[in-house]
C-alpha cells in the first residue's frame, strides 16, 4: 500500500509557478531550493519543466528545516 501511495505521489507534477503558489513562496526561492537540492525537472509534451511534487516538497521543506536548525544553533535554543 505504501509503495502505491509513493508512486501516485511521484506522478503529480507541477511547474515552478504552481509550486510557488502551493508553498506561498517566491518563484526564485522555489527555483533556488530545487537547484540546491539537485532536483531535476522532467519535461512534458510542450517542453515545460515539471517537478514531481514529492521530490519538490522534500527539497523545499528540508531547506526550511535546515534553516530552522541553524537558527536554533546560533541562538542556543
């Protein structure tokens, strides 16, 4: 069952603008985080760069967690 959910989640693909809207972040921020994490886009029939939601989410949110941990270390919390 978990494998089926994982495969279904990987099939959802979005472009940078859509991911920006989903996460409420600037498109440049989304693009930077995806590039930093090494997430590669796939291309659809019209040549648009689309990112698997699962891969993009992991990259975007792990960056948030890394930043939060760094702030806590700096401020001793």
